C-alpha cells in the first residue's frame, strides 16, 4: 500500500469507467447535478467557511459525521468534495468513504463499491486499483469496499493511521465520510486523527441532547463546524462551533 499511495502525489488516478453516466448519480449530489440551485450555493457557502478556517489553522483532513444515522452526512461529504474540486481545480481532492458499516458514497456517485478502503487496508488492493478519479474532475474517490467484521478495530489500526499519513502528502484536501457518533466509536477514532470534524445535524429532528451527547463522545476531536440540514428541503446553513 505504502509505495502506491506515495506515487499518488505525482498523478491523478484514472477516471472510473463505472461513473460515466450522470443518470447514475444521486440527484442530491447537487454540486454536480444542479450546480446553479440554492442547495448547491449553500454547499459552496459551507465550503468557503472551511476555506476561511484554513487561513487560521492547517485543515487538510476533514471528517464528516452526525449524531445519528440518516442526518445527511454522506450527501454533505459528497457535495463538499465536489464543491472543492470545482472551486479549486488545481488542488487534488480525495473523498474517502470510511464507513465500513453502511457505506453510501458509491451508490451516491454511481460507482462500483470494490475495491475500496477495506481492500486497501487488508492488502487485497493497491491504491491504483482502489482510488479512482471521478469523471473529469480533480476529485478522487476511495469507496468503502467490503464490510469489515470489526470496523472499529480496522479503523483504529496502524494501517489506517499510516494511510492517513500518506494521503496527507498525496492530496491537498481529504474528506472522510465516517459513521455516526452515538452508535459507534469509529467517528471518535477518526475524528482524533483528522484536522477538523464537521457534524451534520438534521434540523427539527435531532434533539439538542443528542447533539451534546455526540460532542461529548468526540472529546479530543477538533470540531470546527456544525451544519444543519433542513428535513423539508435540501437547504444547508452552517455556523462555527469552535
């Protein structure tokens, strides 16, 4: 794995031929499917808030999570990475599906699931096979691959730590879609290995108690933004947490 990830610094991965049909992309990936719509503008606003924070502190690896499942973390991660690729085509953007329990990135973008992160960490695939460029953008995608029997153990292992160290050198911005905080320990583990954590909250559904519990579970992780996704419409607004 190490040599192939290091070589990624010198080239953009090949375009994934399974992602050539835009009709296979989830319509909620508005940064690609409807870039002029209001929701896409809100994702751009969120992205440029992150850009402003980057002027204050290094933030190359951003973990995107939520308190509970179904709050829109994957859609937010996908749209942020697509927005980054559109806003800064000279930067190398990597979107990683680090949810080895219920992955959704591949389905959202119309990609094949394997090989992915699990195969890469297991030594069953190299970076050239697993990391694929999405269409003609500067965004590369690493899907989750297969489901691990013990996802927490895999994500807490030395191979994952080494992987994150290597991609820091190979890419300019890395977005991790990680499992929700309250049901699993995965988000806390990866949050502490990231430069910032963005929490997605389903407005009018997720209680403040659940949000506070999630923040407590992420103790030690640098929470930089909360994003509230409206349940009635794909509208996003954000505010600084710290």
